[in-house]
C-alpha cells in the first residue's frame, strides 16, 4: 500500500507530455471499419504497424488483455532517460518479428492506474503478456540480444 502511495506521489510530481518520443509518436485517428469499430482506432506510420499507444483503461483491456496475439507492454515516462533508449530499440525488435508480437506503450504519467495495477515500481518496465496474463517481465535497459531472447521466449517456436 505504501508503495502505491509513493508511486502516486512521484507520478504527480513528474512533468507531463502529450506524446512519447519515437517513430510511432504521430499516431493519427482514422475512420472506424464498421459499426463495432472503436472511435479511437488509430492509423500508424509505415514501420509502426505492430506498436500502439494505450489510450485509456478500456483501450488497454480491449487491445492488450483481450488480444489473442502475444503483447509486449512498455511502461515508460517522458522524463525517463533509459526509457528513451529502450523504447526505440524495443520497437525495432518487435517490428522485426513481422506481426507475431505486438507492442503496447503505456505512459505511466497518463495511466497511473495501470502502472499501479501491474505493480510498476520503476521505469522502464516491460511485460510480456499472452491471453491477458503476464508471462514474463523485466525492468531497465536490455541490449538487442537480450530483447531478442525475451521476444523469442514470448512468441515460442
């Protein structure tokens, strides 16, 4: 409980920014495809099709927890130097998997509730999720070989 309070206090002091850095920062709204499509559907620039920014709790539930594909969830913050190094590196490694895995980016300043729910106590924290369950996790920076091993373990043979 005290960790949650400390995290909330730290997050309230952090500077806020509108978009995370990186090649997928300029996500653009697009028209929904059919009556059941959510109004927050996003179009991604070339090369970013497997990466998306989480918009809110219901978006996370819909696009991450309920997704049949394996998902890498990158909890990050604008003010976090290591996040600025890991984020693009991880996006590049996920893109190499050619759609076998997706990447969800969660800014902890905008989504404190998700950070608390998934017990994020430091950033960057990266979760590997399958069928809504966390199956692996790491905190901090990893090199490309370590990221590749992490993704291969998530995707499987």
